[in-house]
């Protein structure tokens, strides 16, 4: 049973929605490789708004997913 999740909203600049869509399509493979990822959803809300959600049965899965997908500081 999944109790936690990591939602993300992505707003693309008007010239980049196709690139964002391609990035999310390619991210499916990364999500499938995550040990604690139960499911991974990506969606397009409108012309420039996208989102994804990573439900996980444990907080470890959510933290691991967010840490591995975050840009370097």
C-alpha cells in the first residue's frame, strides 16, 4: 500500500513543451530502475504545464527518488 508520494509540477517556457514532454517520456526508464518506486505517473495538464507523481510505500522511497532526480547544487 502506498502512503506517501512526491508530486512535481513542471511549467515549461512556451518554446520548450516538446522537450519537457520528451524528458518525461524518457524518465519512465529511470523510474523503473528505482528500487522503491512502485509506480510513476507523468501527465500533461495543458500546453505548457506538466506533472509527475512518484507514490512509494515508504519514506525511504520518496527521499531516494527526490534525491536522485534533483539537480546538483
